């Protein structure tokens, strides 16, 4: 004979055979053990030979033992225990007629299935609630600022003890989340907002509150703290990683999972197609990310993907890298970057780089000696989309319907190729001063007071992190290759030839692309780009049309990198059927251009003990533009064929001069090392123009010269004033809320 024993959270459970005592007046749901064949219930003489469980244990409150559906209790008051189950009442109820056999059989079959479980099950098959979940009453998530969270239900009170929507929306915490992307100029957006939503509108599932993961909070704080420092704002108290977040082993969840939703999953190729198959079509953002990650996974020993930041709307700026040792800078291995889609509606470059990534991976695996040699000697970084937000605007109109400017700008309505610091004007001023250095010009302080896009900041920080040697920016709207300077020497002149000191080298780089492009070499003047035919389909940027704030000029004047601009065709958003032809026209040009990074000379600068000398200057007589050594002491100097006098020098060392001959047919960089001897005590420092003091910038790195500089120009903005005045954003919060958020003040 079995017995009726209580089971925590599930009411009484009959563990014997037949009908439990006193069960004649109630309806039972019976679930057979897994040992029952096929889970079929066996009924005999009105008794079920498996474990019956009261209906309420399966979430059917209207069918509790001894209660008619019409006799439901009034809703219980809200509270943490509002959904807890009650023991069956022992009050006698009028008997009810036995259910029809068909209804009973239906109920029993439903009961045979496992009850739903919002959380993971333990080894015994029981639903296990993680420690990070608290009992609650779930309701629809209605906060507009949190509408894109990864869940749809929340509860009150929240983790800050706000007890209604009205209280949350009037709080300074919620106001901060609503304007955070504007305050931080797009940095850490939407990551921080979603992190805050996890506290203000906690995730509620099946009557339980889930807490967000602590390691996600800690990772964001490490990355985003400088952005708060830059505006003199303290880290928000409700983003305290130890107070409101919990550990992974306690069953936390990732509040940023929706940002990666649909991007981690692979997209299967049509059956029967080889893995080397390239689909020549337009790629949405999610498709682009999947293709790049799948490609990096296929070639994991020579490729990886990484993010350099996020767009204003929160999309990752994803890069795929190819190298013999992905993720590492190897001594004397040159670094190359190719960037597409800086204007969102110019999409050909975006697709060319997606195809190039797949091509490099496939050909490497197939043993193509040219590709294997290239990847083993060069570190290549491909950023297919610098402006993914603008692309979404352009793609919504579609190929053939896109206007000339729809989607060109980013989500802030900024033209990213006009958003970089204007260093060209400063160069023209310095060029008139004898002995002044006109390379590695620091970013002027006033630049940071303007509107700087997060995409622009990400590119500049990327350039400070990696010692790039060569770069190309892929555009659309014409068929030509242009090179710096893009800003005219005389600002009033819209078209004026304005060469750099490396005019010969920039022409060589531009021709490396144009000379193997079949359409650029087409002799017809009636074709797209035909007006550039007499120039060999290359042109000085300012001689075409002058503009300031361009990325190519900034590369050349702030870093060691030489960048050209490639216009891929007259149609900015070409139809899908034209993409394969575009790839065939540009494949060889892209490869040939990347290979030109091995022109000129390379080497290592060390002291007499073999220790590398970083930030040493490499000068070439007759070319007023120096490059500097990387932290490992290695350098690369792009030079055209000819005889060059090369000088290496660094503070505290005597300069070394060498004569270098570069043959016309030489396609591999010659190695030229320098060993610097220390100057004697009391020797005069010969660097007349080197020790230039310049401000740090908010990118998190030192100045490009790597020397002692003036204090951070934003520091004065962050320091408390003598009269105790508040930061510039304080009046905004105090005007919108009766609660003064003093927790945002640092002083």
C-alpha cells in the first residue's frame, strides 16, 4: 500500500498504486515514470498504475483538488511570494461527477509530458532554480529605453526598490540611461544602456527574477571608465558590479546577449557546395558577421576576428585578420589595413573585402603559393564596414533605388570622411618653418570639443595600437585611385595639385592598383572614370576636389601609414548581378596593392647592447617626412626605386647614416639595420625639431611621438573649480528630475 507524502512546492504526492485515499472528490493528473513503455498510461479498474500528481503541480490552478474551475480564489496580493504554491485545503467540498473517460485520457496524456521548466534540470530531472533567481510576479516590459532588451518581462519592485513604471521613468537613473549615448558620444552604446536596464527592469521568467552576470559588468567598466572620466562623471552607483550583479556559477545571464543574437550561429551553405564557395551577393550586417567568423574558424591557424569598437547605434566594427600568427605583431612583418563602407551607401568596397577574406582563406588552404607567401610574410586587417549604421539606411532603399546621399553619413548624420582632425592645415604652416617637424603631428586640443563620431575614434585608436604601414579606403561613385593630400594648399582653391613629400611613392602605390584593373586601363573615354584616363586613372586628391578632415591625410600626418583612396565604380549601390564582375575586376588589384607593402626598406634599430630603440626616427634625405620605430625597434620605410641616404637617430644617441640603393625590379624590402651609440655625457642634443610638446588625446594612448607631453587637455575640464561649480551636464539632470543625482559627481 502506498502512502500520501508531502512534496515541497508540489502539494501531496501519491507514491503507491491505485487511487490515493480521499481522491474520489478531486481530479488528478498522473505522470508515469520514465520506465513506463512509451510513456503510455495503463488504466485498470479505474485506477492508474503510475504516480498521480495533483493538477496544481503542473501549473493548472483552476483544477486544484476539490475545487471547481468557477470557484477560483481571488487574485493574491502582489509580492515576492505571490506565485508560491499552497497545500491543498482539507475543507470538504461537494462531490463532483467523475470526468468523462475521453477527457480523463486527454488529461493523462498531457500529464505524461514533463512540466515546463524555465531553468535547468538537475540530474534527477527536477526543475532547478539557480541561486541568482528570486521569486517575483512577472509583467510586460514597458520601458521605452529598454525596449531592445533580450527579454520581454520584468517585475516590481526592481533591484533599486522602485515600485512602479512611473517611479522608474522619473528617476535620475533612468534619465541617465536615456541620454548616456549622447553624453559619451556613442561610446559603449548600447552596452551600458542594456546593462543599466538589467538593474532598472530586471529579467523575470516563470515567476523568478534573474540577475545579470558580474563579469559582463566588470568587463564593460574596464573599457568604459575612461569615457566617464572624460566628461568628469563618476561611475553610476547602480552599475556596481558586486552589488547588483552575480557570478556565473549562481545562474546569472548575459544582458548583452541580444547584441550577439543571430551572429554566433553559422549559416549553412547550400548542400553539395564546397567550403571554398563564395556567394556573390549583398550581405546584411548579421550575414557579414557570420561570414567573417565562419571564415576565421575555417582558417583558425592564420585568421581571427576582433572588434575595434562599436558604431553609434551599437553595431560592432568587426575586423578579420590574416597572419601566420594571428593576434601578434611579428618582428619586421608589415601591417596592412583595408577599409570599406566608410560611406554607408557606397557598398562595393564592403562586399569586395568580404569576398577577399573568403578568397584568402580558401586559397591558403588549397596551397596557393602566392597567397601562402603573402599571409606568411604580411599581417592583413580587413574592416569591411566602417559605417554599418549608414549601410542599414542605404540597404533599406536597396540597389537601384538608393539616392546619391541616402545612408552616406553615420547615425549622427556625420560624414566620417570629413570627421578626422585637420592636420593638413597644420602641416602647411609647419612646412614654412625651417627645421620644424611636419610628420607625426599631434591631434589639436580643439578637435575634441567638436562632434567626434565613435567610428572615427575607433579608427584612430586602432591606428595607435597597431603600427600600420599601408592602407586603402574603398569608396564608390567614380573609377579612379586618389592619393594625399586631399586638402588644397590654398584653402580657397577647390582644385589644386597639393603633393606630399612622398609624391613618388604615392604614385607608385596608386598605380599598383590601377595598372592591373581592367576597367581603369580601358582606353575608352566614354566609360565610367574615362575623364581620368589621361592621368592613368590616378589623381592627387586635392587636384580632383579639395576637402578637409579626410582619413587619408590623417593617416599620413599622424602615423607612419600611407593610405590611398580607391573609387570602385560609378554606381554606389550596384545590383547583385554586378558583384561578381566587380570582384573579377578588383581581385588582382587588391592583391597587388597589398604586396607593395614589401617595397622599400625595413630593419631594426637597437643600441649597442642589442636592446630595441622605440620611437627612433628614420629620415630620408630629400623627403621631409620621417617615420618612427615600433616598440620592438622595427621599422618599414616605403621608398621608390633609386639611391637614398637614410638616417637613424634617437634622443641620447648619435645618428647613423647609410646609403641605400633600391633596384627598379626589386619587389622585396631590403633589410637595413641600425645600431645606435650613446652620446657622451654633456653632449648637446641635436634634435632641434623633435621635442615637440603636444597634448594627450582621449583615445587612451600617449602622443604619437611617444615622448613626455603636456597634461591631458581634458584634465582642466575634470578638475573641480575653486568656486565649487558643477560639471557642464549637472544642470541638465537637475532640471529634469527633483532628485539631484549627486552620485554622479566625482568631487
